[in-house]
C-alpha cells in the first residue's frame, strides 16, 4: 500500500491505542519509505509526551489549528487565559475576534447603519411615528444584545472543543522548556503539561501611551463593547482601522466622536482611499484633530475627563470628554510566555515572532496569527494559517500559507474594502511608468431618494501596463464593501487581468458592477465623476 494512503488512513484514528497497533503493523511492513519514517518518528515522539500538540492561545489561529489537529488524530490541549484589561474587562474562550474584535465591532457598526437606515426610510415612504430625529439608541440594550451573542459563541466554542476531545485548560501558559508548558490557573495553581509540538497563538492586546492618567482613566477596544454606561462624548486616540471604526459607530449611534491623528489616517492603506474615508466621516460629523499627541488625562470633580494634547507646533490644547479610547496599536503577548525557557526568539522591536512558514527558531515550536512578524493581523489569516500548519504537522500536507493578496475591509460608516497593493506600494514596487490606475466615482442607486452624500463612493483598479495588464490592486469605497471585495479577491488570486475585468458583465444596479465599468485612467487626466447611472 502506498505510504501516503496508509498515512491518511491512520490519521483518522483518534484513539492512541489504535494508532500504536497501526504503528506496529507498519513496522512489520518491509515497504517503509520516507513518509513512513516520518510517521514512525511522530508516533514514537508522541508516546514520550502527554500530548502530540499543545496550543497556547484559544483565539482564531489557535483554535483552528487545535481542531484541525484532532481531526487528524492528534491528542491536543489548548491553553486560553484572558488577563483582565486595566479597566477590569474580561471575557471567555475564543480570542480577540469573537470577544473584543471583529464580531462586537461589526454588530455595533450594523447598529449604526440601522440608525442611518431609519432616517432614510421616511424618504422611501415609511411612516415613522414622531420625529426621526427623536429616535435614539439605547446603549444598554445594544451592549447587552452584543454581549449575549458573544457569550453564546463562547459557550458553543467550549462545547465544540469538548465534543472534539480537545482538552481546554483555562490557564495562563508559559514555557518551562521546549516541550513543557505550565498553566497558571485562576486560583494560582499550576498545571504542567508536556507535548511533542507546541503552537504559540497568543495574539496581542491594545497598547496604552505612557502619559499620566492613560491607564487609570482610558479605555481601549477591550472595554468599549462591554462598557456599562453610554460612552458619551468620546475622544479616540489613533487613526488606524480600529480607531476609525470605533469613531464611526459611536458617531452613528449618536455620540460626539473625535479622532486624534498623530500623523496619517489608516497607515498601511492606499492614502487616497484613506483620506476619502476620513473626509466622509468628517462630513457625517466625526471631528478630527490632526498632528496631535495626547499628553495627560485628568479626572475632574464631576467625573468627566480633561484631556491635554500638544499639536505639531508644540502648542498645548485641552478639552473635556466623557470617554477616552486609545487605539494606538497592539502589543504581542510573548514576553509573558517566558520564551527564553524554550529558546524561542522574539523580536526586540515589537515582541513578535519571526517564523518563516510558521516555524519558530525552535524545531518543535510554531506560531500563528497576530503574534507573527509582518503578517496581516486578521482573523481569516490566523485561521487559514492555523489549519494549514496542523495539516502539515499531522497530515501529510505540504501546503504553505499564502499571505499575499489577502482582502480586507475597514468598517467605517461608508465602508472601504481592498485587495492587493495600494497605489503608493504599486509605484514603489513596479515604478510609476509600469502601472495604470483606473478610477471612477459612482452613484449607488439606493443613495438617490434619501439624497445621501455620494461624493466619496469611489473605485480604483491598479493594473500593470505591460502585455497582460495583470491587476495588482482593487479598492472600493461604498456600501457593503466587504461583500463586494471578497469575490474580486478570488479573481485576483486567479491572476485577474484588466481585459478580463473589462469583459466581465456586471450586475445592474449594484455598486460592485462599477469595477466592470471603470475605464478612465488617472494618467489621462479625465474627470472620473459619473455622468449617468445606466449608460
Ligand atoms: P487572538 O484571537 O487574540 O487569541 C489569542 C488568545 O490567546 C486570547 O484569548 C488570549 O487571551 C490568549 N492568550 C494570550 N496569552 C496567553 C497565555 N500565555 N496563555 C494562555 N492564553 C493566552 N480581524 C478581521 O479579520 N476582521 C475584522 O473586522 C477585525 N476587526 C477587529 C476589531 C478589533 C477592535 C480588533 C482588536 C481586532 C480585529 N480584528 C479583525 C483582528 C482579529 O481579531 C485578530 O487578527 C485575530 O483575533 C488574531 O487571532 P489570534 O489567534 O492570533 O489571536
């Protein structure tokens, strides 16, 4: 029997005894080849340790790897532990995305969009009792609904792990050596486990600036979604995607929101698109303080917060807020792991792990997710990399994670989705003379009747201007940007070219079809504003 066939049959045996008897069977077989030798060494090692795999961190990446590994017959344990935020917020199993990231963020974004829709509905003939302006959002109800959903996901995740026979250990893990992980439990007890292989999937937590009052009075994305009172007038420090999204939904929910920008908005994204997103937010009522840095936060007698900041000329300013939310970046949780005990190297500059193909510098220790250096910090990236890693470790797969052309979306009030390179990156990479930028403003049909602002609905396609005109970047600002860009990201993976995009027949009337209609190049200098909707 071919060894690969034998291997894949063996991987479906979840039971250790069965694996061992299968192993003796293989040993008797004279046809042992390289694959089978690997298998023999895998089983022999796994008898030395309690587990084939221990995963430290039960978030997107860790859980995906753990679940895939048990499916492939490995004995797996997952450590997951949430250290409360400085404000005392804590949550259950599942990591950042489920508890304090993508999911609560998207739900609050949706709540804000619904508020917008209520106001538009009157224009479409809906009889809304009273003045639409008097319709307000109740923070407690929203927060409770979001938290209840999260708790249900925590519960389902625990049940799923139990059903799959993954041992979940609610302990804060650290390395004793390269095969031993110690978990500090809530009551201070320590649980020690040994494993053949270990995956680090500890993710990160928000950073605080080193200024007086930041830790005492500030909150972060770890706290906003479970805040026990309405946030009121809020200063958001930081203009990355998390800062913009939080400011966007707070403004949409009716709170006064201000973003303090140190240098640029949405660093790392195409800057023309980033500025359009910011302009749109400004027109919707979000305030921006540019080129400023907070210096101190003080609590007043009335409980409100006095924030002092300095502008680019060194002049000091101050204003009073109910809430100050720091969204200035995230820090990998590696130091607490005592990586030195296992010999795992972390980078001094950002405490992340450089791991080519998710392999750390220690042969039996791997890493996935946000903890990885220079990899997109996104849930589907962590999940995909975790699954593929488990298949390489416990199946006979050789498939590596492809981190290129990962699509993403900023859930700002008017969403921004993109895949591939931004214009600046494409110019740096290929040279201005070797690319063509196609662009168009457009008018979503559903914006006409309520007379919504359409001046920032915009698409951009960046293509090489050589013979095949391969597309290297697609950018979209408009409704449902995530849904629009997802499909195009598959096309980019298939090496979409501009002629193919042009020959694609659109779906009318949609916003996504604008990609198939785009023909004006930036270099032509022609006006990219639309003449009519349907020609
Ligand atoms: P995490 O999900 O952070 O999981 C790590 C887990 O390990 C945590 O539970 C942590 O408490 C635990 N842990 C840490 N150290 C230890 C230890 N020593 N022992 C035991 N357990 C430990 N991504 C998207 O794709 N789309 C979005 O829309 C999106 N929105 C986001 C919005 C916000 C506000 C934030 C903060 C993030 C968002 N992300 C989004 C990013 C996404 O949440 C992360 O990329 C993803 O969660 C990373 O997964 P991970 O497995 O690396 O780590």
